[in-house]
C-alpha cells in the first residue's frame, strides 16, 4: 500500500493546521479579554461610591474653572491697560528726551516717568486680593 502526497494535498494540510492554530489563538485572546473585562467590572463595582462622588462634584469643579477663567480674563484686561499706558508714557518720554536742549521738556518727561512708576506700583501692589 503506497500513500502518495502531492504538493496540493500538502498545501491544504498546512492551511488547515494554520487555521487550527489561528482558532486556538483567537480563543486564548478572547479568554484573556473576558478575564480583563471581569477585572474592570470588579474595579468599577468596588469603587462605585467614589466614582459617583466624583461625578457629582464635576459641576462644582466646572463652576470653579469658569470663575477662575473670568478672574484671569479680568486681570489680563487690567494688565493690557497697564501695558498700553507703559507704551504711551515711554513714547512721550522718548520723544521729549530726543530734544535735550529743552529743560522743561526733560523735567516733564522725568515727572511723567515718575508718575507712571507710581501708578504702576499702586495698580500692581496696592490692592491685595484674597486667594481662595
């Protein structure tokens, strides 16, 4: 009795073996996925109270973020005004210092620079805000 295996039969045998290996691998992956999902469900069940507490605090957190954003926006607008004032005063001072022969212009520029420094110091350090 002779058994003959040609290349076509050998190819089919190899494909069936590869398919069997793939099915076993998929079964192992699904088993691992099922174990992972059980662990996730266990973690969620054990921490359900903490999760619900956190979810109930989210609106308060969002309100605090809105309040902080509004405060920062207000401060940025105040700083923007200060920067505009700095630019204006420095332009006036630079223009008046361009003509050194005029004593009154020089004194006026120094007075303006002093007043600007005083206003800037008062606006920056004059008011103390209470931090929450």
